[in-house]
């Protein structure tokens, strides 16, 4: 298995590589591991060299000196260490949900390294970010435990997917469930990440970005409300906004073909 020693041996990052061409670094979200890209990666790797890693505290990445910090800024430093260890000078970057926050943190500090930026189903933090309705995150968590009722399970899925996906595409839900069971996160780890995201605010810094940027999300995202993507696109000069209809927070798993088509068309221009 490929590991990269990063941040002065603070951790060993597990990563996978697929495809050829210009490099696209893919950054996962709150509880994501590399597996989250399973429905999207074969489509993107036809045109690009993908570098995908498990974030600090997730999956197979090993923390050698734990400091408990999980801010997007800290995780962006891990991305920087990874690409430096692989001797990648310039690249495209794509992040979903918390991964989108990590990519924004990376971009505002290292925009000279980026050819383009794709921010998916994310937000910029701070007081101007749109929060989910009260109870949404609790509903998601409650529906994920083994003792959840069918009603609780359904409610949890609706925080991630469009109702039509749940009703008509069981393979998408099965794919999500199987991957989440492989690498569970402790309550302590989730609390660290929640605090880290709450401490993030790049709402003003992103106004100064001069990187080609695509902001993309699902039309019915209730976990990170769709309105956040509109706000990001308004603040990053010259950015493009694409909203995938009939999809939720995991739009790239629900509609991978359309998502990859939009992303590849954007990447080809830059």
C-alpha cells in the first residue's frame, strides 16, 4: 500500500493513484475515505491522473504524533505535504463537503500551485455560511446506528440523497453503506472535525482568489445547504456554478456521469 511520510513524520498518508495526464488531487469530506470516489473516479481517470488520500484521522492514514487538531487549514497542510512528497508542482484540486473547505484553505495560501479549483457541496465557514436546519446532523447520526428504526434510517438517508435516489436506485445507497462500514470514526474524532470546521472562515479570503474555479453541488442538499455553493460562487471572481438537479449532498454518487461530464468540461478549459 502506498504511504507518504508528511509534515516532518507527523503522519503517514495513505493515498491511491489512478489514470494518466495532468494531476487532479481529490480531497474527501467529514467521514470520507478514498472509497467515497468509487462511482466517480473511473470516469475522471480516463482523462486525468488522480491522487486520492485518506485525510488525517480517517481510514488508513497513520498519525504518528497526534495533536487533535482537525481544522481545514491543518488538513490543507497535509495536502501540501503530500503533493510535495510526490514532487507535484502544479495540479488541479477537487474537494467535497469538508474537503471543499480544505481546498479553499489550500487555495488561499497556495494558489500559485493550482491550475484550477473545484469546490463541491461545501461552504466557506464563518457567520455568513448557511447552516442546515436544526436537527439535520442529529438525524443523520441517529439513522446510522444499528438500532435505528426504518423511519430513522430513511430520514438519515434523506440528509444525503435525493428521495428519488433512495426509492429508485438502491445500488447507490448500498455503495454508500458498505464503504462507511469499512472505516468508522469515533465520537472523539467526529467532535474534533466539528470543532475544526466551526473554526474555519475563509469567507473574505476567497474574494482574492485568481484561480479558475468551478463550484458544484446538488439541487436538494440539506446537509450543506445548496445556497452555500451560490454564495461561494458569488465571492470567487470569475467562478462557474453548476447545480445538479434531482440530487442531494452526495450528488457525485447519485449522478456520476453528469457530474464527471461537467467537471471534465471545466478542467479541459484550464
